[in-house]
C-alpha cells in the first residue's frame, strides 16, 4: 500500500534533465479524513432517506436510499486514486505540484515569484493532525495549494519556501 512517502526518482527522459525531482506524496491521514467525511455525510443521508421514503411513499420507494450507499461504494476507491495522484517536489529554482487522475495538472511555482506562503488548518484537518500549504504569487492563476500535510512538514515547507522566495526575489 502506498504510504504517501517520497517516491524514487524516475529515469531521465529525452528533453529532461538527468536529475529528476524527488516526488513526495501526501500523508495517509488525508485519505483517512476524506473517506471518513464521505461516510459521515452519506450514511446518515441513506438512513434518513430510507426512513422518510418508507414512511411517506412506501417500501418500494425506500429502496432509493441505496443511492447514497452506491455513492459511498464508488467514492471510496475514487478518493484513493485522487490521493495517490497528489505529489510535490522541491527543486533548486521552483516547486512542482502534480495532481489529477483523468486530467493531470502539473503546477510549477518559481521561488522568486512567491509573495506569500500560508499554512492553514481547519477544525477537521486539526482533528486529523493535518495542515495545508497555500502559495500565493503575483498572478492569481498560479496560486497553488498542497493539502493534507503533517503540520511539522507544512511549517518546514513554509519556512523553506519563504527563505528561497526571499533569496530569489532579491535578485529581481
């Protein structure tokens, strides 16, 4: 099972440098949190829908309560695929963020373009011991986010990116 730890560097491809970035996946806690939220929202909905439809429309209509259960069965592996698709890599001059299952997205944020690096953690994330790093640049379209990091890693990443951003922007 994938633990979300660093992946080994891939072999060099034509047109790419020999030193491929070392990708880091997201912690397993993010997947657990998302799956728990899926179940916490959809199972009570299925029960309420079954009870209400059974009382007011009849037992045949109560079978529609299986729809939220089908969403749980479909969403469970989809959340796993999505979680495995997220990764990031720190390079000498920029940060790479890759994500997506059907539509792959790779964001490259040059350190010198970073204006603000935030670490945020909502109540659910804090309960699971997670935090997110939000990167703000001059162009709103290039803002990037890395969700579900362990708070110590999020703070380390924030400090490193801020330090590198200040060093790179000093030369502009």
